[in-house]
């Protein structure tokens, strides 16, 4: 595995591979890698095919963090991440510096942004204003640098994957977006770099997210007719907040592709929720 820090060097490699007809599969990350990320790398290797190349990026993107969020303490363990990528058979670990990704010239500072104006208005977009503008901008930049044939995202960030897919369609990026299943801990908690913030009893309480999804699935299966979404949200908020350190940010029900909110919840509806466990904000989602 080779570690590349320069944007120009990464672009040169990509052009070289393209000229040779080599397929490139890409996994963009912010680091703090775990088995969930490695499952994306495995899927990327499948997409690259025999003789293809797998590129993983590690870049903690300040532009997608809001005021008071955890940018300063977000896990930065590049040596650990590199070891995992090397063992997983990654070809290139791309680790650009913020000064390269976002020009800091005082006379010509970075000023170009990409915004998706439909799918980004609800859920994470409503709770974290500006978050998705930061995501789409950095992902577009990474696509332009790495020039992948396919890029792999995790289903845990369902809304993000839908927005990236829409951006790729609308801006004619010549690549395929692959959404890989959420990898979970043995107790069901969705794997996340932020899970390491959870200590003591907070880790046990965090399982309430997946328990909530499971409860809704049971209720939908048992109900002879669709369930009113607002009534269900109210009961789920009470269920989650029985845990002493849990606070619901949102629970939403929606169409899995368009993200249009559902007023009635039935089989095939998708749900997502964001919950604070202590000071740690976690998200999860699932098809009902």
C-alpha cells in the first residue's frame, strides 16, 4: 500500500490508471476506521475487480461540522487507519491536508460550494445546518481528484448516500455509487467512529437506537393497517428517553429513495433517528 498526501500525485496516479484501463473503486472516510469501514473496502475490492485499484481517503472535513460539534475531538489515528487499510489490501491511502483541500490564500480564499437543495432539507440537514453543503463539496472534490469508477458509502448514513447519488446524477459524474449494508456490533449497535466516545453505562444505553427500529418493525408487522406517523413518533420518543442519558433529536419516516416524509407508516417505509447518548450524537436507520 502507498500513502499519498499530494492532490497532484493522486490525480497523476488516477490518470495513469485510466490510460491503462484500470478500474478504480473509492471509499471516502474521515478516519477512525473500524470493521464497518473495512466492509466498505471489501465491497470496493469487488467493484474494482481483478487488476483494479482500491483507494481509501482519510480527511476530517471541517466544512461538514457545525459550531459546537465534535470536529476538534473527532478520532484522528492515521497510523492505526493505515495499518487496517494495509491489512485489508488497499492500494492507495489518500491523506490530503486541509490547506490543500481548501485554499487559504487571503487574497483568493476558497469560495466555491456545492449544495443539494431537495433531499438535504430534512433530518440531518435540518438538525445540522450547512452539514450537507460540506459533505457534497468535499465528496465532489474527492471524486475529481481520485476519478473513481465506483464509490462505496455505508447505509448507516442513508440520507448522505441518497444526496451523493443525486449529486452524481445531477452533475454527471461518470461513476457508480454503491451503498453497502450497515455493519453492526454483536449487540446491534451500528458501527461508528463516534462509538468510542461512549463509556460505562452510556455504551449499553446506545443500543436503544436499534431497539427502537426493532420495535417499530414489530408494530408494523402486527398492525392490520398503516400507523399514524406522528402518533408513532411520540411513543418512540418516550421509549427512547426511558434511558436516563438518551435524548431524541429526531425520528422520521420516509420513502427510501425520495426521502419524502410518510404520514402513515407501513411495510416498505424507511425510518431514521438521531439520538444523543450523553453528549454523543448517534444515528441509525432501517427499512420497515
